[in-house]
C-alpha cells in the first residue's frame, strides 16, 4: 500500500457549501458509486464508468427522479480482497483508511485523482441541488480477526483500537466481520471525530449514515452504555452543527435501538417501516394496522417523549436486502450464486434486527461480496 500527503487547501471550491436542507424535506437515493454507472446501459463513457466522474454525468437523471440527496455506499479506501476466496469485495464495507477516498472509484490515476475527482462530484451535485450523504463504517476495519492481515491499527497497538476477549488474544466480534473497533476509547474517539471533520470541512459532504451504529454505544467489554462518549462527541462537535446524522440503530450481535438511540440530533433507519410497507403491498394478514402506524410517523416506536416522528428515516429498500424490483417480485431471497440458502419469510424470527432481514446477515451471508 502507498500513501500520498495531500494539500487540501489547493482545491478551488468556487464558493461551494453544504446545502443544509431540512430532514423533513429530504428524499434519499442510496447508490453504489461503481455499480451506478459501470454497465454500458448507463450511457456513461467507457473511461468514466463506475467512477465519481461517471456519477457526475448522471446528475440529470438523478434530478428527474425527484430526489434531494444521494447516499453513497462506502467510499473510504477499502480492501477489495476482504471477501471469500474467488470473490471481490464489491460493497466496500472493509475500510483501510478513514481519511482517503477509494482510489478505484476515480477515473484519474494520478496521486490527487481520487481526492479531487470526489470533490468535483460533490461540487457538481450541490450545484444541481443534491446533497451528499456518506455511508460510513466506524465499527470495524479490513484487518479482520486475530488471524487477519495487519494494515494499520493493529500494527500501531492492538488493544486500544479493538475490542478484545478476556484472554486479550482474540477479537470480539459484534460486527460479524471479525473485529470491532473500540469506539469509546479516547484515541479511537478522536480518530472518528477527526475523520468526520475531514469529510465535512475538506470534502464538503452534507451528512453521514453510520453503519451498525449501535456498536458505537458499546464499552470495552461490549456492554451497552447509557451515555456513550463517542456519540455525544459527534453530536456536540461544532463542526457537526446542521449535519445529517443517520444511525443504523442495531448491530450484528442483537443490540437493537430503533426508537431509543442515544442523542438528540440523530435520525434512525426505521427498518420496521420497510417490512410493514412491504407486507401491506403484499396483502399480508394484519398488515393494515401496522402500515397505518408507519404512515402517521410510527408512534408505536417514536411516540414517547424522547423521540419525534421526524427522527424516523422511512425507507422501503436498501443495499441490505431486496432491490426495489425484487421487493415486489419475490417472497424469498435468491442468492444461490453466492452460496447462500433461500430462507422463506415464514422461517424468520420476528425479532430479527431489520438490518439482517431479507438480505445479508453479517454473520452468515455474503451478499456484500457478490461479484
């Protein structure tokens, strides 16, 4: 691996600034930077397919959709080999650096290409009235468990950066990926906040969706904290004022905090809205009342004094599960090419965290590593 020190002040933003659109008037379109334009049918030129520059070419299409924001699946530099043998890590949920945009998503191969092309993309999207939200992974890294490679933090000092089992030789695994960052340790807290500031101040993004955010609420022994320091660090940082903070309020080890995530400024992915909306359109028995509750702001979840309905991020599909087309076409998933089983809805446990329903489970599934 090679690194480049970048002078971020040399870039001309031409007066660009985050858009600060109210959450209540935000319509989010989740996308994969490479997957969005990599196929010839995208109409993007061959040189820029699957890149930040290719996304710029599709801005008129995004405007036609009527959305107000794009949510980019992970763009931090990641390890494409962090996946089962014979496959490629397509999704990017294997970060190596929290401060570098993924080089392979740039059409330029010069040292500044990935940085400046990303900023060109943000500037172009802002000019079109579209916000940029990043799907960020601060819960684990590409270093895997104790048998994994040493890229970065393990090589500095293992115990401050990762949660470890009692014998201090094995990594705790609340992510389903082999390791879990020790997010409430002071060094790691500073690392995360500095990274968020970088993407806000130097890259001009408008917000963040935190992958498996409930892990950020765990202490060094893996126990949920009533007042997790890292979450309050993020919320109280002046640089974060007005920034969209969206939590995937669960993790792979069963901690489920939708409706009770810590903090005042956080919005939450409402996975129950997705499931109840799908059940309603499928005509499942008992779905009308559940959908009606969703339609008026999910008061069953958010109707207590600590939460308002607008803290719910309502969605019907995302990368964790069916595509929008498959959502209304299939009763069960069909990921046989990935070596997965085809579980029917009737086999699901009702209390399974929404993040693991209908798609990849961090523990057993490989959806994110599909070719």
